[in-house]
C-alpha cells in the first residue's frame, strides 16, 4: 500500500474531515481513504444529456400522432 501526505490544507478542510469521520464512526485517516476511493474509483452516473443520447431512435413524431377517439371530446365532458 502507498502512503499519501497532503500538506498546506486549510484548517476548515481538516475540521470538516474530522467532523465527517466522527459522524461515520471512523478515524480521519479512514474517512480520507473512503472519500478518495468514492470520488476516484466508483463509477459515476450518466448525465441527463448522456442518457438522452443513448436512447434508441424509435420513430418520428408522425409515428406517435394522437388519434382522436370516435367519441368527440365535447361529448365526454357534457
């Protein structure tokens, strides 16, 4: 296993790390490892744009044209 030393951190970052570690019942070092692993190694979700791009082409707007029922709309609500 490798070691990582991070110098010149803002004290607010150190305090936030310690607070987060305490909330999760871990040491600051263990919390640091979890954060690095989560941010750098876990797969990221797709963006909305990526999801839209991955959708298959299923037809044109005309394929999904609304066909009115035989009963007129004014009959349904009268």
